[in-house]
C-alpha cells in the first residue's frame, strides 16, 4: 500500500474511532444545541412515552366501577388521547383529551375535554409489589386554569377522574413502569441538550467527529468537560497532521511520476550520437 493510501485510510478510520470514544467513553460530556429540532427522532421517543401514559390512564379508569365514573359523568376509556409531550424545568408535560357522557344533564349528553397535565420527575414514589414489576408513582398537576372554564365539567377534578385513586393510594397518581419512567427522564434530558440515551446518538458523534477532524467545527455540538475538550483537540491536530502527510505523499508521487515521464521521453546515448 502506498504512503498516501495509508494516510488516507488512517484519516477515515479516525472518524468512527473517535466517535466511539465520544459515544461510549464520554457520553454526557457534550451539549447538543439542535437536538430538540431533530423532529423524527424526538417524535419517535415522544410517541413511545405518550402511548405508555395513555395505557396507564386507560387501565386506571377502566378498572373503576361503571367503567370510569366522575360524578354523574362517565369517561369513555377508548376516547382517551395523550399528546403534545414537552419537557422543561424538570417537568414532563402532556395533554389528555377524551369524551365523557351523562344521562343526568339535559342538553349535555356528551362533553369533550382537554386537560394539560405535568409531572415533576424528581418527585416520585417507587414501589415493588410482590411478584410484580416496579411501579413508579407521579403526582400530576394542572398546567393552566384550575379546570375547564366552561361546560358541565368545570367543577370536577379532572385529574382525579382521569387517574382515580384506590384503597392503597387514594390520591390521583400517574402509575408507570420503571422503564417508562426512565424514558421520560431521558426525553427531558435530551430536550435540555444531552441526548445520549435517545436513539441516534452514535451517528451524532460520527457527524461531530467528521466536522472535528476536518476542522470545520459548526458549533452545534460542544464539549463541556476537560477530558472531552482534550480528546477533541487531539482529533483536530491529528486530522491536520494526517492531511499534511497525505498531501506530502501525494506531491512526492506526482514529482516522481513527472521525473519518470521526462526520463522515459529522453533519447538514449546511442540515439543522441550523430
């Protein structure tokens, strides 16, 4: 293998090699300023969480007498929709909407509601029932007005209706698995700019490694720790050195090729003799 091929190969190999270091050795040492705009990736992570929250709500209201009773109103579990996941200030926010019905309010046989709720991630209770998986309890709070401003449900406690308590925990708790709780935490951390636990992180680091070794440095991913900065600096310097060696080898080959061509084009000594 020629020297220029060796240097080019080393240059390309450094990109995934340093990406592995960034991803596996220094996973939380970089701030990603644009990760919240990676809509396909963030939406996939959000959809999994929203479906888990919806399943928890549907399970709770379906286990109540008469399916789900909230005063004289009954919430239809099949109509429950959880959407608009967001995270800020240590909270995960989501919107719960659905349909309720009653036979005791003339003119108001059906009512469609939408409630914005939030849970604080560092305020949770963890239980381990016998012969069951770990359950995490979050206490939901309303975001916005203290209930519907209009309509027949304006005086009802919708969080309590959507997440009814039981004999063990009479308050309205959101009950989720430990894995879903961790997904919620990872999503909140990713929104803050640290997406090491959501899909696509390795390829983000490959991209960062490529922009680092080429000294482009777009600035959308920034090292925050001393160790990360030292490794990034080493990759930048190594990229410059390898590129210089490659160009030097390429130049030497061009000079040798031209010299050989000139030598091959010169007449021999016998041909020059008159």
